[in-house]
C-alpha cells in the first residue's frame, strides 16, 4: 500500500498495485505462493476495491471513491507503470476502530457497514480496516458517488460534526470464490443485535442482486464470486424483511466453524444448476428457513 502525497506532504490517495497483492509474485512480504483469502485469484484484489465502491449504491455506507488506475512510472513511485486500485485518502483526524470501544460507534454506522460486508461476503472486516473519523468542527466529505444503476448523485456523509463516523476501507478481500474465510468483526458489537432503522430497511429493499451481478461481470469478477454475492444479498433482503437483526443475518451467511457450511452456503450447494430456476429455489429455501416454527 502506497500513499500518494502532494509536494507539501498531504495524503491525497492510496494506491495498491495488483502485482503486490497477497499471493502475487511481487508481494513485498514474500507471500507469493498464489494463496489468498476466499480463493480470490492473486492479482484480482484491485478489482474488488473498485467493486466495493461501485456496489456502495448511493454512497449509503461511505466507501471512499475508488478506481482502477495505471500509475505512471513518471510519478516516481515505481520504475515502471503499475496497475492497481487508487482510493481517495480520507481526510481528517482518523483512528482505527480497533483502538476504540464499540460504544463510540452509532448503531446506524454499524448496520451500514454490516449490510455491505454481508453483500460482498467480506473475508477481512476487522477493526484495523475500519477508520473512525473523529468529531470535528469542520464538515468533512468522505465519499461522493454517482450511481450508474439509479443515475443519482449523492454525498451522504458530509456533515457529521460532533460524532464519530466509521469509514470502511481495504476491500481487496471481498467477493470471495468460496465461503471459507468470511470475517465480520461487527458480529460482536452490541449494535449488530439491534433492529434496523426504517432508512436502512428501505435501502436493503432497494438492492438488486441481478444488477449487482451485471456490474461485477463488467469488471471481470469471477462467476463463482458473483454467485456467492447474489446468494448473500438475497439472504440480507429476505432476512431484513423477516425482521432479523444484522447479527442474525450475518450468522446465516458466515460459517459456524472453519469446516461446517453456513446455512446459506448449504442452500446454494443443494440448489445449483444452470437454469434461472436455481435462484427461485434458493429464494424459496431461504424463505422457508426463516419462517417461524
């Protein structure tokens, strides 16, 4: 990870080169054995950084603006051009969420982060890749986003003075090709057991798993990852509709142990075929699972 700075030393962007990702051949820590979380192919994490930003519809969660970028050698960072992800640097006084008690975080923020992590089946959501933007007297823009799906332009996280805001970063380990490594630290936050707000429920209802899949195909994300994303998003939508909490939905998606399949993983495995009917069966089985006895 490299910070791109102005001549005066101020951070403006974060660049992550594809060939230095976990498992890739230029990984600076020697992790170049082709192994990455969730079966993600080495050299494909940068796509997921951009995908997380694009799937943050209406900037509901506040993923900082992220694009795929070819960093020119002329910038003096590398001796050759490098392909990777470029993310807007979060300005302001920030700390890692891991350094604060969860009591500092709003329920709404925890729920927003959680809805994104469930949709993307995040394999690496811990307190070190959640930034806590500390209270300030000056409004700070975190993310500005034009949503090509709804054709709307929003800036939902600008004036949050007086409260600590959570900003999600480090999305190279989302959209896995397997269910093995899902990691949601917020499952242990008390806020995850509280009911969703009307605003969050409305947002979840508006999500379109098919549109998400088409976006991901356009980026070149693997079909196995798209399938998992769609199943998880369906689970989020049906679970929220049924009145489940974020924690309950997260536990449906995440494996209870390293080797035992999650409830949704098992449903997908027993419903898989090449027809559209697969998703009708998946949805029906999820609804049946959540019906009260």
